[in-house]
C-alpha cells in the first residue's frame, strides 16, 4: 500500500491540497456547524508547510479530512482537525485517516482536542491509544469544554 493512499470500498484516502478548499469548507460546516473553522484557517491548514493533510474521497466527493501539525520545538504533533460526514461515519474512515496521518508525523507524541460531549470520537481516540491529559474549560463558542488527549506512539525502526 502506498503511503497516504487507502482504498476502502470506493473510499480513497489521498493528500489534500488548496484545490480542496471549497469541499473542506462544506465538510467543516456539516461536521462542526458552529465550531467550523473560518476561511482563513482553512486556507492555512491547506497551505502551511509540513502540515499533513489527508482527505477521504468517495467517487470524487470529499467525505473526510484530517490535518496533523508537527510541532517539533514542543516535542509533539497536533491533530488539528478530523471530520467525517455523518453518512460515512462508523465505517472506519476516521480511524484510517487518524492512523495514516499519525504514520506521517515525525513525533512519537501526538495530541488532539475534542468537544467533551463528543463521546463517539473520544471512544475512538481511546481505542487508538489516546489518554486524557487536560480539560480546556469553556473552549468552544458555546462554553463547552474540550478534552485534550495525547498518544505516545511506537515508531518502528528501520
């Protein structure tokens, strides 16, 4: 299997580019509604150097997205966003996006944050080895807390 490419039924996981801006904006609005990133943040995540950007595509349509931001000076990488359209959830797409993104990140420690009420995502992250390390109180616009999670991944030697 080529790095960054995964086929699952008709789903392919491939690198995302600035050409995906419109699709990513739509996906963000559906997946995160009031918490969707502003246009400038979407442009940044699609253009900043060293960011790992992967999209899940079904018949030409973006159905999932993940971005991983290496923060070498801090000793960890940050999963900036993970989203899968509702009709495509519970099919392993989010897990596969997460795994492929992690594989491409240069650090063994990976962090992410998730809305405290998003039990389904928290369960997925726990299954993938993430542990709660902090709670950011009133992180979201509506005052909801965010759970900060971290994974210490094992990197296989050469």
